[in-house]
C-alpha cells in the first residue's frame, strides 16, 4: 500500500504555509466615522438545496 500515506502537517508547516495569505478584518466589526465600534450582522451563507434540506431534516 505504498503511495497512500497521508501527509500530516505540523504547526510550523501550517503557519509557514499560510504566511502568504493577507490578514483581513472581520466585516461585522467595523468603525463608524467617530471611531466607535459598529456591530454588523454576519454575511448570509448560501447552501446547495440538498445540504439545506438535510439541515432542515436534523431539526427536531
């Protein structure tokens, strides 16, 4: 079963591999013109119909 080994990434590899990603601020934590924090609702998430239906089926 050669070639089927999973590569597990240690923490240092993960941190070094994600260095190229630009850090962005969360869109729901912004400041208005006066510098006070304004809370915004999180963005909407669109799910495929099949996933949405399976989530509805989980509800009691």
